[in-house]
């Protein structure tokens, strides 16, 4: 089995597919920063070290760059790449030299290159002499589809799924997997017209000759310690579907019935009915049986893994050198972590005492529940200056961090208890914040989905009053401990628009364990041919 990876990022989906038995034929990624991590882990090429020595790379190729040297390319703004043919490029004349390698550049330019270079298009279509490509996979950038981002129908980033479809049209793989944020399922309403992006994408691939199966899944059901709902479109080339369908069971036949109707209507040039085409949802009782009893079962058959199970054994300030929770890991999660090694990317960020005190407040709020949290945050956001007696009775049972504050009677660990409600309200009022989403992790549940920014969440342990390290976030995304993240650790300001530092690489990635599950579903279909 083989695959081509588009929008590869740091390599989460590629790693999952590799673990499921797929060979990487080619990868494409826009960001040189994410590409640096991909090259280090998959191609064993240290781009930073080569740049420092003034040497050139051998496994990574640029489509179009402003710069001839590697050092400046690694910090280049990818949204300012020159037009194809007007910048620096090192794409080899012999297409076979690209096998198993990474191309850094815009997918629009990559499609243009395939149009201009028939030899490359032919070599890719034949899987570099493997006869055919089994799978083209990837997750187009999703900011404009995200509920947290700017939702606009005409945003430039929304053309990328269509560029994905154009690439697939060039290569004609057996299968296609397109992954995206769950926000893509929410309609855009512009000028009184509803625009369903996921449905338009399904139609686009149907036009290219692929029967589209759309799914709303959650990575936690594949054993990822994160509540991460995602949209996945699985496209099957018409002739491959015809062969595989002869071995479909009842659930698989039912899954594809509306997909076949959509495909035939698109191929016949008819106006298709949105209401008649489903996106199967693991949250719906009527759909879950179709997942569990079909080739899709790997997406829903894993035990849930909590935050404590994921990162409890790598706490930095714990008095216990070993954590009992490492023994509780599910076999799939323990397996992907690999053998214990010296942990890279596990350097904590520095916080001043005020921030650490606020983090302790978040930890207590997490334990006390939503109603108590509303009252506390009303004080932190300087909207209220009072607490109900019910909330106070819960809050007074906890200790609070006192370092740097004017409290003389803290214990040896720097914590203090409050006996008077007024005194505690004064303490809360001394920790104002404008942040809307920051919270403490719940150790007994999977992590929340939004963890791409370091300040999104703080650790659950009272001895760990800090945000997560890159390694802890990587654990929560199910990356193995020997997967090393490269380039800058974090960024900010205007640089955030185009830089993809380590924290963002982790947060944007497809969790490898989800990638394993996706790869296994494709393998299940291949076994029906």
C-alpha cells in the first residue's frame, strides 16, 4: 500500500498511515517550518544543521522560493512564494528522484507543475513504478471553515479543497481522504443563501470520478486522549468501488446507497439534492451501527484515554518519580508512544507568580463545576464582586497558590487556605483576566479540542502551575515520544499569520492514532478488491 500526502504539516497523518502499513510516495507542505519537522522525522534530514553549515538538502525540494539558500528558505513567508517559474526551484529533472521525498510549496504551484511537466505527472500517476497510487490524503488548512475563525465563502483558503480535487484528478488514486475541522459542516449564510462547504467538496470529488462518503468522527473514539471532532471525506474511484462493492456487507451497502445516487446525478449533470445526502455522524444513534459493523469500525472501537493517562507519567514537579497511570494506558496508546527515551520538546514555559496563582484558580474551578466557574470568572473579568454561599462552600475547601502575594501564612509549598469569603473575593479580584478560553485540563477526561495555542489550557496538577509543554501537547495528540518537533517553539504578533512553530505544528496535526484508524479503514477496503 502506498500514499501521497498533501498539506502534510509536521506529519501526523503520514505517521499514522505509516503505522497502518502505507509507504509514502511523496509529501507536499506549504510551511517550511512544519516541513522542517517532517524532514527530520521521516527523511532523517536536519535542515537547520545543514543551513548552519551552508550545505544543501537532498530529500526536500522547493517549488518556488525567493531565496537560493536553505537558511533563508527555512524562515520564508510561504504566502509570498514567487509565481511558479519566477523564483528559485530545485525540482529535479528526473521525476523518480522525488520518490519518498518532501516538496515544500503551494499546492496551486504543484498543480501548475503537473500541467507543465507530463513526465512528472505520469511518474506520480504510476506511483513511481508501483503501477498505481492507492491513496492521496491530506487536510487542507481550515481557518475559514473553523467556528473559531473567520467564516467566509470567498476566503482564499477555501479554494484549497478544490486544488486538492484537481491534484487527485491528475493522479487518479484508488482512494482519497480529505480531513478537516468540524466547522465545515456548518452552513455559510451570505446574502440569504446557505452554502454547505462539505457538500460542495463532496460534489467536486464526484465530478472527478470519485464516490464520496462523508463522515463526522471524533479522534477520542480512535484512542486519542482528546475530544477532537473532525470531518472526513473518503472518496473511492468509480471502478474500485464497483469491485469492492461485490464484497460489501449489509451495513457497507447501506452506507454507500445515497453516495452512489449523488455520484450518478453529478455525472449526469443533474441538480443534486442536499437534503438527500448524509454526512454520517458518530454522535447519532442511527449511524453508529453503520460505523461499528463496516470497514469504518477502526474509527470507533478504541477505549477512551484520559489526560492523566496521557501525560501523568511525565510531570516535571511530581514528588513521585514514577506514575501509576502509565500502567493504565490502553494498549494502542502505549504502543504508539514507543520505548521510553530522553524526552525532547519537554521544556516548560516560564510564568510569573500572578499567572501561576491564576492557573491554580482555574484548577479549582475545574473541580467545582460550571456554575461555580461562572461566578468566579465574573469576578476575574471584573463584572461582579460577589459569590453565592453555595459556591463559597465549595471553593473554601481548596488551597490556593500564594507565592508573590501578600499572604504571610502559606504552607511550605506556597499554598494558603481562606476562612473568610470576603478575603477570598479580594484574592480573586487581584487576578483579573481578559482571556475567554483559558482553562485547566480535567485529568479524568480527554483534553478539549482547541489546544493549538500554548495558553489555551494549564496543567491539572497543583504542583504544575503552568501551560503544557510541546511534548505534553504531542502526547495528547498521540505522537510518539521519539517524534521530535523542530523550528521555533512559539511565535506571536504579525508573525503568527505565517509562522508555524512547534506548538502550532502539534495543534494543527491529524493525531497519528486517528491516522492509523483512517489507514486501517482504507486497508479494509483494499482487502475487498
